[in-house]
């Protein structure tokens, strides 16, 4: 079975750096998961007026208002088949933002066979679904940009209220670490949230169950 990233990228999957092919090639087969640990060099947010909106997202693990430097970070990617029979990969990011406080940014990526697109469900209850567009650069790095966004009932999020997200992940051969940059912006309000840093990984085989803590509390049947 091909991973959801192999399905989304097609032949371009082979253009990824080999270490990224390993990381994004996990399936519910031989390699069930990839767990990364590292440090975010910087977590930032936009102007003060975006802070209340970011704070609202903390209840369902969608964004957060804290900022910082040298922030310990983990990312948990586990592959499984969800209750609707869809190939699924978790993206659960945990940030140690200060003291004993942790913030999570949860997403569950699902391959839509019907629409032939990768769908990113955000938060613990998958309230928001975002179409993702993927590409590979000349150095084998992965680029992801967000597309159409819909609320749980299938209603499209108004364009002025949508966040435009961009992710760049690549492997740094010199340091032996994965590097990542994420930025979320709005066409009217400007920069909203982002982070950048690096991490290393370990892989989990298919004898280990998917931790309940990384699975959403409710699944969205709409793609």
C-alpha cells in the first residue's frame, strides 16, 4: 500500500530527498509511524489583534498565542485506516512553550480517493478541512500550501477569513536533521502564526498500536 504522500505526489515522490521519502512513506504496514523530537528556533505570531483568535484555538488544539525561541518540540506521525476506511496520517505537534505548559497543534491528513486530493483535518474534532497542494523543490525538499477550506458541515470558509498556510520541510545533510518552516497568513490581516526549527526522527513498526492520544476525538466523514 502506498502512503498518502506517495498518492498525492505521484511520480514526484521519488524526487524527495531519500530521508523525506522514508519519513513520508510511512503506512499502516511495515512502518506505522515516525516520531520526531527537536527544537523550534522560533515561534511567532502576528500583531496583538490576532492573539484572541489564536487563544480560541487552544481548546481544540488548533494554533496557540504563545511565542518563544529554543522551544522543545515533538511531532507524531502515525498511519492508520480511519473509521470511514480512509488512509490517514496524524500530524500531532507538541510545543513546550514555557514552564510546565504545553501547546498542541493537531491535524489528521486523509487521502480522498474520490477527489484525488490530500485533505488536512484540523483539531481534535476535525472542525475544519483544508485541501493541500504539494510540490518538491530541486533540492528534494517538500512544499505544502493550503487550498480550499471548509467547516465541518461542508460549508466553505469565506476567503477573507481563511488562513493561507505554507510549509517547507527538507533534510539537512550537514547536520543530519530535518528542518521545517511553517507560516500562516491572511490576505487582509497579514501574518498570523508560524514556527521554524529542526528535529531528528525514530520509526515505529506495525506491531505498535497507534496511541489514542494522537487520534482525533471525532472524525469528519466529509472530504
